[in-house]
């Protein structure tokens, strides 16, 4: 599903290539229907500031605030041993579908997880998203309380699963 791929790109650390792709992302979002309305504030935000300011905000939002961490299992397991086993299980799930995650990212990194969802069939994506939606929605709500332009990207995910967070 293109939506997951789009959201994955938008939740990655901002680089010039992402900023250059905003018009293309906007066009793709419009093709997806209601997606355009939900991601437009984030697209406008990405076009509004300097790359360095966007990067600083991203780091402050996601890397310096554990409550907004882009690592799913950090919210569930913290730094416990269980997190390691959950990572191994997730990598196994990725490989089961022929997806080999980049070694540079932990498997529970939200943009990587969304990229994976974009590659599997809709039923599998909905099932796996349902398993993670509680954490993703909680991040979205926390970001919404901070008026973060990233909030809608997380809250939008709740519309792609029947699981109620």
C-alpha cells in the first residue's frame, strides 16, 4: 500500500532528498484520497523551514523525548531483555515475507516497520498494524498534545486497522 510507504518517508530523518520530494509526495497523497488532507500540515511544515531547523526539531521530537521514540519496543519493553527477543521475532517476521531490513536500523524503527507494511498484502499489513497500533496511536496522541506536525501521520494509521487503540 502506497500510504505506508509515504508515511514511512515522512517519518524518516529529514534530508534534502525528502524536501525535494515533497511535491511528488503531495501528488501521491492526493491520489490516495483522504491521505492528502491528513498529511498536508506535515508537508507544509517540511517546506516551511531550513533543513537544519527541521533536523533539529526531528531530533528534539523523536530522539530526545523517549515518549515519542520511533522504536516500537522501547515503549513496550524499555531496555529489558524482552526487547531483544521481540526484535529477533520481528526480524523473523520480516524475513518470512522476504524483507531484509537494513542493518543500520533496528527492526522496530517505525519508518522501517511502515516500509515493510507497504510490501505485504493488505490483510497481513492490517493484522501486523493492529498489533502495533496501541503504541503508534499513543505516540500520535502525545505528539498532538505538543502540536507536532508529525501527529497526524501516526493518528492516520488508526484508520487502517479494525483494532481500537
